[in-house]
C-alpha cells in the first residue's frame, strides 16, 4: 500500500491531464494506484490482448478510469460487453514502417521459399507445436521451403524435439530471441510469415511482416487477424489447427505472380492503415477530447483517496522468480496462517 500511495502522490504532484495505463497482470501496482488519482486527471486503460484476465481487471477497477482503448475490434467488442457503462474505443496498433531503401533491398521471389516465425515459444498462446506438422506437410508435397524460428520461451526445447521427430529438423534454423532491428531485417529476408497462433490482441509482428512485404499466413481469429490481414489479397487466413490448409497456402505462393501480388498489397495496406502516424493521430484526438472533459467519472470518485478494492496478492509482494518455485497451495496456506494470526492478535488486543 505504501508504494501504491507513493506512485499516486507522484502523479498528483505532477498535475497530469491524462494517465495511460497498459492493463496486464504484472501491472497491479498501477491498477491499484489509479484509485488514488485526483479527479482532475483522466485515466485511460489500454486493453492490448484478448484475455479474460484483462477484461476482469478493467471491470474490477471500473470506477477509477474514464475510458478504455481496445487494440482490435474483437478486444473492443468484448470489453464493451464487459463494461457497457463505459466508453470503449478501438484504436488498432501502429508500427514503425521500413524505409523506402529497406524495401528496395528486400528479398525477391526465389526457391526455396523462406518461411519465418517470430514470437514467444509458448504453444498455448502461439500454437508453435503446429510448425513441425506444417513443415512435414510441405515435405510430403515436395514444397521447397526453409523455416527460421525467432524467439524463446518455455516450450523451446520441446519444439526442437518435435522438429526432429517430424523429420524436418534439417529445414529449420532456431535462432533464439533477437533484437528488434534483427527481426526487421529478417522479415525483409523471408517470403512468408507463418503464424499458427491461438489467441492475440492485434499482433504487431503480423503488421510489421506485411509492412516489409513478408506475406502472412495466419490462424483466422475473428476481429483480430482478419482485420490485420485482408484474406486472399495481402495474406492468407487458416482455420484454427488446419495444417493442410497452411501447406496449401504455402504451395500457392510457389507461383511468383501470386506471391508478388500479395507482397505488394501487404506493403500498401500496412502503410495506409497501420503506421505509427495513423495510430498517433487517433490517440491525439482522444487525448485532446479528454482534456475538454469527455468521459467524466460519474461522481467525484477519488476525493476520498480510497485504495483499490482489489485485494493484494503474493504477486504484489514476492519476486516473480520466487513465485515460479513456490507452489500455489503453499502460498494459499501461508495466507490462511497470516489471516489467522491477525484474528488472534486482534482478539488479544480487544481483551487487554
């Protein structure tokens, strides 16, 4: 609580017009501190992912924020359903565009087609365990391809083993995590971006790949990837888990005319719709409107300077590294012991 008040006191001392908060499970200190912000300051939540925990956090702190921004139509629609009494806007993510010189030097069509995946190697989120099956299906149909995997995560070793078991390890280069500049360069050296993801908000890597002319073949996520990708024009969408469809779309790109058409269309659309300047203009309009008093809180909520109603948990106190090794059952038991001791001490003080 002390750190929460320190943060809120700093914000209030600076007299900010607007505070923008990125909602995530590791941001609970800030989520609690917004309950102590002076009413003169507007609070905007950014909902960057299509996850239940994000909507729950927004709903739990609903009295303390003025409006929220969803980074895709799907995120916007779900958030609006969770918080119908609040203003929710949709402002898609923006990206830094490659320069004209960089685009002139990008790799042209040639065989083998170079496939790329960039992201956290966590199958539950990114569907990375589908990559070996996709390569195996390509080999089955004699499609000349090579795959580069950029990223790291808890499933890296298992993914590497699956490439071996599928008999496609010779087609894969797993580089580990890379700097953003290296990723941008990689997108210009590859033809196709393979993205068998399970859940997203508005994936930046998909936008960045298209801006570099790297044609994206991705899982169809309504209100998310079907907004980022114009199917059959700038890229291809695949029904979740359909390995054969991934391979069929890769096969279609063996035609240089088809690939070039998609690549050029992807560059044009990304520059027209998803640049940082386009996103920045929309946020500027929002900020200017907030300073004029739109989306006011329903009452002078923060004059009482009451803390968040959300209970503090071990996540707020213990280092993440330590939390990885302490069973949740033990943490729960320790919490029970702490509350029991508090009751005993309270009873003792009352009797004395």
